[in-house]
C-alpha cells in the first residue's frame, strides 16, 4: 500500500467509549517492548507516529490510526510488564476484550512475539484469549535482525510449537530495522481486510 496520509485519530482510555468507525480495522497486540510501535511506524513509513519508548508499558490506551482514509491500524495496550501497577494492568484485559467484542469493523488481529525467545506464558495466554474471542491472529515474529539467519527456522518452529499455532495461520518474520516482512503484512491486510470489505 502507498501511504498518502496517516493520523492518530482516536485515543481510548479505560473509561472511553469505542469510536463507531465505518472503515475496516486491523488490530496489533503484543507484549510490552516487543516492538509494536516500531512495527506500526514501519508499516506507515513514519519515524515517530507511534511513540516508541525505552520504558515498556508505555501504550496504556487503544490508539486508532487512520491510514489513507481507507482503514484503521489499532494499537492495543502492551501486556506482561511487571512495573505497571496491578490495578492498571487488571483494567487492560476488560478494555481489550471490550474492543474485540465491541468493534463492528475489526477484520484482523496481529499478535507480535519476540522471536529471539520462547513465547512467554503471557504470550500463550494472549494467543488463546484472542482465539476465544473469535479471531485467529496472524503471528508477527519480531526482532528478526537480532538473530542469525541460521536460527530463524528453529525459532519459528519454537514459536509455533509453544503457542500451538493452528495449521495455516501465517507467521511473518519482521525486522523494524531492515523492514523485512513489511510487504507481507500489507499483503495480508489488503487480502483479508480491504478486499473482503470491498466485496460486501
């Protein structure tokens, strides 16, 4: 996709009502510090649209980015970061669940996993939770540039085995440094979110 314009249109906190959007939405979930903001910036060719931070747990809202007035990229709060208070962390679950259940325009969910490590218990829980909410998330294996090429297939297998990824679910290795994987992610979005929407 050629990015002509993109803007942060809506920010939803714990008590906010979800926007009643009319464009298709694709949501991105992932553990804090997995590279979600870097991925979103890479997708839309912007350096600092989604704020990256050395401090995990920065995204504590649901952020809706309007891309070309064609679709929304939805940035969900990061999970699994210990320094966020339990009270705040406990509210994220219902907030995300409310979005997964409440959005009429949500077409796809992407789950980001750091491919350098075995998926954590939080990653496994999030994957199963998204499934239980009726979505089969596409897996994005981040930090591709941080491991040797010879290790990639081994780490992808570890990721699939740990999450018990269902047959046929795409797993896209991604690097925010080299942008490898960016085109594949856009192809998936265009195929399953935009083309599907145009057919309705």
